C-alpha cells in the first residue's frame, strides 16, 4: 500500500491484509515446518525457496529456514522505509528493491560478503572507521575476503578486477565521521557500494536514494529500539536479494520470527524516537563541548565535524549519537563512567535509554592498533530521558574526573 508520509508508513508498513485475517496486531508464525499438499508440489516449493526465490501464492513455505511470513512482513516494512525518498520521486529503482533479514547485523554483513566471495569477487575496499566487528571480519579475512582500507578519496585507485564491494559507514562508529555517499558511488564505478545505515536509520538517511547498492542495518539498534531483540537487514535490488536469500536458506543465519515481531513493533515509533533523541543529543553535544574536561566533542551537527556539509546534502538530521574525547584519557574515562547512575555503561545503542561505552576497550577492541579509537573516547547513545536528567547524570560523571 502507498502511504503519503514517512511517519504513516512507519506505522502501517508491512501490515497489509491484517483486517482480512481478522487480527489487529502483527501475526507471529512460529512454525518450523509447514504442511505440504503433495510431494511434487512440495519439491517445487523447496526448489524455488532454496534458490532464493520469493514465496509465490499457492506455494508452501516448506521450512522456516527457507521462508517465514512474520519475517517477510518485517522485510516488507524495511523496504518501504528505505525506499521512501525514491518512491517520493517516483523513481523506478524503488520497484525492484527488496530486504533480506538476518539473525543479527553481523549475520547480514557476513551473508553479503559471502555472496561476493562466491561470485569470485572477494576483494573489498573499505573506508575506516567502521563498526569494530565489521573491521575485524574484513581485516582477518575470515570469510575469504581480501581488504584494502583506504581514505574515502582513494577509492577509485583501490578498485581491482576482483573487487566485489565497497564498504562505508556514515555516520561512522565511533567517531561519527561522515562520507559523501554519492561521490563514493561515483568513484566506485561498476562496484556496488554497501552503506551501514545503522546510526542514521531510514528516518535520517536512505542510502539507495544516494546510489548505494546495499543499505544494511543492525536492526538490534534503532529499528527495534528497545534493547530486547537482535536482527540485521540488507536492502538491495531483487537480483542481489535473491542471492542473499539463497545464502540465508543454505547457511541458516535467518531472523527468528519472535525477534522479527519485536523489531517490527519498534517501527511505528521509530521517527518519533529518532527525532526526539536527536533533539536531546544536539543539546547535550553543545553542553558537552563547553566542558573543560572534554577535549573534543564529536557530533555530525557541528560544522567542524561536517566540513562538506553532508548532513544537509544527504541526511535529514544529524542523529542521536555523540562521542567525547576526555582530556584526562583512559583514567578520566574510567572515573567518569564510575560516577554515572542514570546512564547505563553498556555496548549497543539506539534504544530508548541512554548508554555509554568505551570503544577502544569494547566495540572496537579487535580493531588494528593504527585504526583504534583513542583511549579517552567515550561514545554516548542518547535515549528518551529528559535533557535535564541526562545533564545531571553527566555532571555526576565529571565530578569524579
Ligand atoms: C552493532 C552494529 C553492527 C553489528 O550488528 P549486530 O546486530 O550486533 O550483529 C554493525 N554495524 C554497526 C554500525 C553497529 O552499530
């Protein structure tokens, strides 16, 4: 169904046909297997789905690893949100876009890398910083990829005949660096570009509208938004999606339907959450910047963090992640975290409550020394608490440093 605004789509996407089913909430199908009409028909359905095809009316879902209707609804919803701007411009590109959901963000990235390796295109060009897990996966070549990490303006030179993917993240984990996605797509030529869109969410950025071939999410973060479900998504063309479903069906990194339900349930409030969290994050970033204990505040909404004006040219807002470099280094960071009472010291991000973590010790622990974040850096995921309460808690942290 077409929805006339992004906010309406967030509420209704992936919910078509519920009235006919006589239900109001999203139905959860927990079947691990499905009845087959006859042997030949079952075999036909099996072949269709194991090759990565989409379920067709009248075919059996056969087995949960091949297809699950609850997961399919969530995928449909993400496709609608990630193609919002394309459809608003009546771009035909949107008609051929699909989403494939996985058990986690890393399962989604792994399936994408495997799909390139299996086609003999195992060379990856990546721009740092990226999430520590992705960085590590690429750096050690665990899945048979070979990587060149290059600055964003060196991509064209790094591309070889066997390059199968360009990997970027914007805003990037943990320093919130932005890259010019349109320029990277243009520099990459025939090589498809993957954008990790986890920090921005489709509310603030839609990479396919900027020319990227793959928009991926750790749905564990903002999409679910409540810190209680894990998942990952890849949104791309039907051709790439078919290959990804084939890999998912055979290697088994599928999203659990209970998690799909929870992640889908997070979507109606996604625009509200992201915009409110952004508002608070912006105010906190300004407040943090004035503190003498803070050497540098990283926030994409500051001109000094966005010299190419990319928030204005490719995003609809600067987001709700803020990082700070403490003048007192690791010792100050440890003391600061020890003083917090409201804000939870934990990895992950994008939920309704504020979290803080030390990237060098945790999310980016496995990153090579030359690309590791500094020891004084703390990353803050701003939640839905009031600005005043968060300031009060941060003051408790500073009082310890
Ligand atoms: C958390 C995260 C991932 C990994 O996702 P999981 O769901 O934890 O597997 C990938 N990219 C970014 C930017 C992340 O923050």
